[in-house]
C-alpha cells in the first residue's frame, strides 16, 4: 500500500484468514512477551454508560517491543443488545499503527478477533492449569462466549482428551442448541444438559464460567478438589476466591480496577454490600506460568481459579497476523485515508 492508505477488513474476511490453532499460538506467545516485560499494555480506559444504558466502551492500546505490533482496540459491551436490538452484546474495532511513525495502516472488525482471543486464553488456562487426568468439562452459560471457549479448550488440550461435556444454562433451548452444535464438531463426547450450575460442576475437572449474569454465580457453587475454574464472564468476589487454593489473573492491576468497579455498580443496584478484591489474593499472573517462572499446579487436588479481563496485546497480535495474511492474499479494501 502507498503511504496514507489504509486496509479495511470486515468480520467475514477476518474469519477466513486465521484459525483457532493460530490464535492459540499467538495468544500464548503474547503471554510470554508480557511476562518478560516486553509489552506496553496500559490498564483499559473504561467508559461506563450506566445508568442510561447497561453498557460500556473500553479503549485498549498496546505495543509489543518484540514484534513491534502496535494498535488499539475499541470494544463495547451492551448487555441488552441481543434482546432489544438484535445485535451482539460485544462489538469491537481494531486500528493498527506503524510503530515508528504512528501512521494507521489497517482498520479491522474486532468482534471475531475478540471472541478468538478470549477463547484462546481460556484454552491455554486449561492446557497449563488443569490436572493431567482431566476429562470432564463444564460450561456455565450456553452463549457465544461459552461455545468459543469450549472450542478453544478442546483445541488446546486435544479433542480426544475431553470425554464429557456438561452444559448449564437457565434456558433449556439454549442448552440444546449448544449441544447440537457441539455434536457436529465433537461426536465422540458424552453430553449432559444441566438445569442447575451445581449439577454441571459436580465432578467436573474444568469449568468455564461464561454466563452474562448480573449477580455472582461462582460464590454460590461448591468447588471440588482438583478442579480448574476459568472465568470468561463472571463477577468474581472475595467469597469466590476463598474457595480456591490458587488464583491467577492475566493482568492483575486491570482485573482489580474492572471487577471492583463492576462490584460497586452491582452493589448500588442491588443494595448488597460488595467486598473488594485485593492484590494479595492473587497468586500470580498467568503469563508467568506460561513462561515457566511459576508452577501453575503442584498436585492433582489443588483448586485453581483464573480470571481474565483480556489484554490489547492479544487483540493486536491477532489483528497484525490477519493484516499480513490479507495483504499476501489481496483480501480487503484499500482506501485513501490520510490523503498525504
């Protein structure tokens, strides 16, 4: 492309340019770079739209000194979108910039990339933190995030390792749709539809919490010895953390800021007091486990909790990969942008 031009890539084009396996590799290497201290990834700028709308906008910039990938993701989460507007709850846009000049050179849809990297992070948590004999996977919340995370767990651990999939959701139709869709990809699994979260949790070796619930769910569940709980979308509280032997985050500073803000907002709405999470409750950041600085699981009986807010470095890494693939294959639309 000529100077001042920009490549536009839509969601459909992006889906054809990156695989689940490639996303897992990119996110895994991103965790290593973050743990090595080679990524500038500020705490998200969080813009709540409460109480006018049940939604928020996050601005998420990052710069990877190792790969030079530089960019920003803007992502909105509007919980009423599916019901009231027929739109996805989470919508994203990613802008890539030249690291030397700051010139933008690509604008990409960020919704599929967000789903991919969120699922990839969950898959990696299962790979590094689940017990060696883990065969039973539970998914709490049968939505798009739950399905993406389930796919990535299956990919990261190998599709034959998991033997049983339990799906819990308040809506029976969502559970059945989730299971029917999963059967097309993983016909070897034993499937169980669970009306109660505890039914899904009992005996599960790995549990993905992916429900968009306005109140905490995990703190009311029993957690069995040896289980790994991966919170993709869950309001984690100190009461929930106390159930576990270890608690890992992707980015502790951002986790504390985000979840304590959410907890305070929930307390304002419900009148139920919220006790804040603190840094001393966190065992370590997950990147240190991936890099080998910290032993993730020491024995088969440890109860392990993980919580992510998601990092721009993951989104930008995937977007940069997609951009290069698109440029090689002539995919997307090139437009004059800066008119220089």
